[in-house]
């Protein structure tokens, strides 16, 4: 298929980890495409569903009353089959079988890599939309779901802080972030926590023990420590504090609480705007790109420029947090 073909039938899938705001993006993608005379087929269960031909035409009413819902109505699934050339060929065959002219993929870096392979191996029109709470997708300032996840974490910090203050305890809160410490770092600053363990910096228990001891010396008997899952295990950090004399240390692992729930205002607007932009892009010859947020504006970035690139956090922000805890 030529990537210059007119788009009359569009497929849409969500892949990888779900993120609040994906449904807002699904809603706007479907309604924008229909307004332009393009039929939309939802692919259920991500790339695995594409391989199995789980495509259903979506009408405007099918995406009614979903903007406020977390998760993804199209569901998501990991697909080992799609990682193999024969799996991708089966997926492409399904797209041809349904007469699909282009596809929009909402997901994280692995999902966007899959989209890029469809684009390069089969010259199939594709536009990606970044959806990942970790904010680890290169090329965009924010991805769909990041703001909602941060608000979940900050709310948890606020709640736990009440108990920490009431009982003069140290609490360790473990958050998501296997390869990127954005959530841990930003929630530490915004939540007024004392210390962040992030994957981008070597884990140092001595520093956090010294911090807790210094705070105790100056009459500050409660501390909140945020740990990204890729930097350390929350329980290991707590054990180090207990061994150092802080026997009343507690651990809270937020886990998948960070992913679900209603999206924030920001993620509803971002998801809606990115969905519109994705449809306009694939119709107007912007195949092989990802919709990205740069500052306050959306733009298109070639997928080839973001694949296999690592997005880093500013470690200067760790110094800002130290300043806030003087």
C-alpha cells in the first residue's frame, strides 16, 4: 500500500499500559474522523487484537460518555507475536482484509516502535499518539496520562503526610517509573516530600539516612521518601532506615492506583487535542509521525527521530528539592 493513498477507513488502537485520557483521545479521534467522512474501526486488545482481526466499526454514539473514564474502552494487551516479522505480516494482512487505509496508535514507546515498523515494513500510513504515565516518551514534553498519575501520587502523599505528622513517622512511598524518574521527582517537589530515589541517579541509602537524622536533630520527626520502582524497592529503603534507628518506618506501594481513575482536566484536553491532531495528520500526509506537545503547542515529530531514544529528567530538580527542605 502506498502511504500517499487517500484515507477512507481508519483503524485505531491502544497498546501497552493504559493511561487516563486515552478514552478522551479515542472519543476525539472517532468523532473527528467521522466529521471528515472517514470510517473508523476500533481494534480491541492492541496489536494482539489486530493480529486476530478484532476490528469493529465505531460510530459517534459508541464513544459517548467515555471522556471521564480511566483505562481504555478498546482494551490493551501485550503482544509477543507482533514482535516477530510473521506476526506483523498477519497484522498487516488484517488491515488489508478490512480495507483499512491508515492507523492511529495510542501508547508508549514500545507501541510507537510497533507503529513505526508497520510504517517502514509495509509502507502503511500511521500516526502515533504518546500515552504513558511514566512520561518517558522521547520528543514530547508530556504524554497522555502523566498529569493524572501525578495528581494520584500527590493526593496519596497528602493523605499519608497526615498520618506521618500525627505519629512522627517516616513513610516510604513507592511509585511507578521503571526507567524514568519523572513521576518520583515531580511528586517529591509538588508533594513537599523530603527525598526522591530515581533510576537516573545511583541509589544512596546513606544520604537518605543522613537526611532523616538531620531532620530529627532539628525537631522534624516525620519524613516522606519517594522511591521510583526502577531505582530501588520501597521495602529495601525502609529496611535501611529501620536499621539506622527509624524503627517506625512504614511503606506504601501505590502500584496500579496511579494508572486508573478519571483523568484530570489537563489529560482530557490533551487527549482530545491529540486525537484531533492525529486524524488531521494522517489525512493530510503526515504519516510516519507522532503527535507531540512542545510547550503549549502540538506538532508532528517523525517516528524515526524518537525510536530507541531515552528521555531524561533534569537532575537539577533534585537540587531544587534539597533547597525546599532546608
